[in-house]
């Protein structure tokens, strides 16, 4: 599930992922917020993964679609997590992500928000 974060700087959108993320979470929560942000300028997003259990197959497809549909709109993606395999995957494949992507530990969530806003 994605829950939209509040209290972020004006140009930044953020989401906290928990449990298993499904295609509906992308369709109903993430995609509308990204489309609103993209219409206002470059997309800066913070994604927090604390008690994340994974993506359903449909969510994986939606994840790929979101990146491609807004390919030129991405500016910065801050991924905040202590999940080692996720940080490792981003380190290996982050270059394939549109815009800049950087990982931060959970303890540095505020630093991640500042970086995404920069």
C-alpha cells in the first residue's frame, strides 16, 4: 500500500510504502500525484520503505509504466529504506532510472527530503 506523505516542501511529493504494493496503489495513489507534479514541473519524489513486503506482478508492471510515461519529467527520486536488497538493486540499476536516484537510510529521511527538493 502507498500512503501519501504530508508536510513536504512544495516541489516534493512523497509516499510511504507498507505491506504489499498492488497495481491499484499505483493507479489510485501514486500515478495521480505524479501527474499533478509533472504538470507543475520536474518531478521530485521521496519513497519511504519501512515495513515493505514487496510488489505484486501488476504493481511491477505499473512501476515500469510510471517511469516510461513520465520519462522526461523526473528530476530526483530519493529512496529511504534500511532494506539492504532494495538499496543494492538501486545501486546496481539506478542508472536506468530517469532523473537522479539516491538511497538514504531511514534515519536520514529529512536529509533525503532536502536532497529531493534541491
